[in-house]
């Protein structure tokens, strides 16, 4: 590794690797959390857990993981399940493309590998939705192959251990840190090594208040040596997050049922159900936006009533304010024009459908009020 993003030569890689073996691994053996996916390791269990853990906290994942495993305990069960069931298990976790890819990859494993998870890194990485991180996690944790993982926790730990100056959002930096992670890997103990690095980042070397006083790597840590632990990784330039104003309608029919629509497969949140609507255009009121969207999406003319609520929600790349209105049909019958499907649904049956987190707030509100037919 060389150039402006290189770690200083305060501590050599050999010293770091020695510390990984003599300090980090024993620390991990003693302090590792007892998590459900760490018991009875199989590639399937690693795959599901790691897919859920991307951008999501461990304490949130545990209940999802248990529920998913109970319902879909094997590759074959996942492959045989309708996509709607898989999305329902994933409901509220976000990043729904992961759930769709799990389903697709499970079907691929059944048809191509007769339901047995492939063992070699290249075949694992060739599965739909599996990138270098996931392939390394499965290869190392399930098959103990010598592949180092690089996730947010590991990037932070390595950046601090070496006082790494590069911009860790850039591909060059990620490649350099990946090489470093691989160099420090203890051969034959890849699973423990990867988990120890991630666990150190999750429990000790945390973003804002690292617990350097109890860190097993303190003696070899360059950032700690400089008294600058929290200054690494170097902050990246902040980009303004786009914001969208979005309108949606809860259309009620004479039976007191509400209209829900299923998003197109190739759209963001594809396959999920929602209260129909869309993004406000310039020069239109929110009520006009909702009426236009329902015409375009379902071919109906609606009368927009009172506003029910506003839901604020942050996705990974933008934020929304979802303005939800009560509405009735004035003309027409719903047809799935710009959506995959639609249903009239009793409030108590909404639980059978998978909604995004923003729409789940609407479902919750509807359960708490009485809807007049
Ligand atoms: S000494 Fe502090 S900064 Fe360095 S690895 Fe440990 S917790 Fe992180």
C-alpha cells in the first residue's frame, strides 16, 4: 500500500497480525455475543443473517432472523415459497431488493446445485445479489476459507489501527483496506478472525466513543497512539440528501374496505404493497398530486378528503414526507395500469400483505381509527 492514503509505518503489518493472533482472537473467544446465527453454522444461516445485518442493528435483526428461520428454514423452503411470503417476512427491514435476491438465489441454488449451497468463493459470488462482502462472509464463516470481510465495522477498525488517511468511501481506499484485512487474516481461522474484527467494531471500536481503555488492540493502534481515535476514518465530504414530497390516498369503498396497490417488480420496493400515490410535481397541490397519481396508477377519479397523517421517512439516498389523505372513488373501477396488482382489503386483513416501513405507519393509524363506509 502506498500514496497519500497509506497507513503510517508506526506499526508494521507483522506486528498488527501478531496482535490479532495473540490479543484479538483470545478477546473474541471470551467476549463474543451468543447470537442465534452463531449457533449451528450453515451457509444458509450465515447468508440470511448477514443479509439482514446489512445497515441494520443486531438487536433489531434477532427477532426477524428467528421468525424467518422458523418459516423458511432451508434453501429449498425459501425457493419454494411465493415471493409475497418472503417479502412479508422481510417487512420493515428495508432494502427489499435483498429479499427478492435471496429468493432468486435460492431458486438458482435448487436448480443449479440441487439445493446444496456452493462451496467455492467464485460460485458463491456468482449467485444473484451476492457481492464480495457476502461471498467472503459465507466462505469464511460457513466453510472456514481464508477470505477477509470488509464491512463498515472492519473499515473503521482498520482505519484506526493504521491511522489511515484515505477517503474510505472511495473504491481505491476500499481495495487498500481489503488487502490489509486479507494480510492480517490468520490462516485457518478466517471465521473467528472476521467475526472478531466485526465484533471489535461493534462493541469496542464504536464510531463516536471507542472504548480504547479496554481494547485488546490498544498497544498497536496508530490512531490511539496519536490521541486521535475518533478522527478516523477521515470524515468524507457530506452530500446534500435529496428530499421528496409524496402524496398517497386511503381510498375507502362502501364496505369500509381500503384500496391497496402492489408496486411493480422493477421499481424501488418492488413487490411490496402500498397506499397508492406518488411524488408531487412542481405547481400542483398535494391533493392534485394524489388525484393525478391514482388516475395514472389505477385509472380512477377520486375525491380527496381530509389529510390523515404525514409520515417522515429516510431511505438510504433520500428522505420523504408522505402526505396521506382519505379519499373515495368518484368515477371508474380500479385497473392495474402502473402497478402490479390491487386489492380491496379489510383493515384487519392488511396484516397479510407486506408493506414498506412508511406505509406500515399508515396501517397502524388505520387500525386505531374507525373508518366510515
Ligand atoms: S485502541 Fe481505540 S481506536 Fe484503536 S482499535 Fe481499539 S478502540 Fe479502536
